[in-house]
C-alpha cells in the first residue's frame, strides 16, 4: 500500500514492493522538480495518480515505477484529481476553479469548465475553440466573441 498523503509537498518519491520491501524505482516525480500537490491510488491497485504544481498529472505504473501517461496543460495547480470507475476518463480540479476533462486512453482534452462568481455561472471551452455556458455568465458580442460577466 502506498501512503499517498505522505507524498504531498515532496518533489521526489520512491516506490517499493509492498511484499518484499525491495525498491521498484527511486527519485520519481514531475518535471522541473515540481512539488506534488495531490496523490491517490486508482481502484485497480496498480496505478498511482499524482498532480504537480507544474500543471501536470501523471499516472504511474506501480509495478515498473514508470509513468504510463502524463497530462499537461492545467491552467493552475491541480487540487483534486479523479478517474472514472471504468478508467476511461480523468477529471482534474484546479486552484483557479476550473475542471479539465481528459480521455485517458488518447490523452486528448475533452473540455475545460470554468465556474465563475459564486459558482452558479459557468463556461465550458472545447479544444476546437467552441464554447458554451449558462446565460448568466456570458454575453454574446460580434460573431465569434463573447464577454464574460463576472
């Protein structure tokens, strides 16, 4: 069992075999020695999720100590990360209040949703530039532009 809470704030960590105590991999972490802000084990028991203050999330294979996937491009530090029960989707909540949604297999960002004001207003941006939101948060201007109402 990995003690994930003990990883928070550290820049590097080691993985050990829980049966033998032998090291699997040492000196693991995010790029540029970014401190880890979130860590948790996925239900499969073989994958560790970490989020660094560099705006990236990594899925680590605990058998090899290598990252299976790295997702980059969060607008701010990740404060919470979760993966769907079937393992197909990844959601990350950032310190700026946005939620980013990825397809785990392809690594493609599906959308990013921003909560505005008191949380009753929202705007969702799609990777292709399209957007949608509730009427309380956006005002449409000339074609192709919007104004955020804060």
